[in-house]
């Protein structure tokens, strides 16, 4: 397992940079991972996406389908890519502290 350091905090991650221990996730971890991926500041739309993804993960054990993410947050897919340049899976799910998603996020 790999380790990354962001602002003097170390995190165990998988080979793709996803948090290996999702249970340590909190808002501070989300902010640090966002900065690591080039998102300088999280706005309310970032948080709406991250919180929806996180809630879905905690309830169902996996990432939501992109269609549900867009419908529930009211944010279009194009805008999600603007907010998270790495996309919903590699960007938003990583910031939300999920393991690397298997399916269609």
C-alpha cells in the first residue's frame, strides 16, 4: 500500500490514490484530498456532491450511479467535471473518501 502526505498528514492509499481506510474520512480529509487534486477551495456544490456520495456509500456500501448523483444534487454532469476535473469517480469519490469505485459513477 502506498502513502501520500498532504500538509504534514500521511494517508494510506491504494495504487490509484484512493483512501485505504474510508472510516477515517472527515471534512478535513476531504479538503486535503481536494487540494491534492488541484481544487483550491470547496464550495457548496462541491460539498453537495461529496456529501451525497458519502451518504450513499455509508448506506449502501458503494458509490452512487452518476444519473442518481446528478438527479439528487441538481448538478449537471458537465458541471461535475468542472468542479472535479478528474471526474465523478477519480475526483469526487476520492475526495469523499471512498475506495476506488468498481462501476459507473
